[in-house]
C-alpha cells in the first residue's frame, strides 16, 4: 500500500499498473496535474487468507487548493511472492 501511495506522489503510473492485478488492471492511469498528496494513514491491515489481504487507509491531498480525502479498504492478492492491488471499497 505504501509503495503504491508513493507511486501516486511521484507520478509513477508505470509502477501503479505493474502492481495492479491483471484481472482489474486498467489500460492506463491518469494522474491529475495539480494534485498534491499530503499524507497516508494506514488504519488497519488484515490478512484474510494466506495470499489475500485488506488494507484500510486514508490518503489526504489537495487539488487546485481544495482539500480532498480518499478513504478506502483495498484488497490485495499475492502471486509468486508479489502483492497486487485488486480493488477497493470507498468509505
């Protein structure tokens, strides 16, 4: 989760796509210009099976001076020793 957040901060769409599970991976990732990330708070992490986990987080940002907050519970799956983002539920 933290590495994907960092990829958003530094604008690494290639990393985001590489860590997105193939079953849900979009064709591309649009990173808005003017978006400034302010911080990530990981609220909970829980392993739901040997190769499945969930992470609840809040990411704060501003876009054109307006504060925004992304609160999500993300689902991850591990394949060949690597974790991939599958999808998430917004709160």
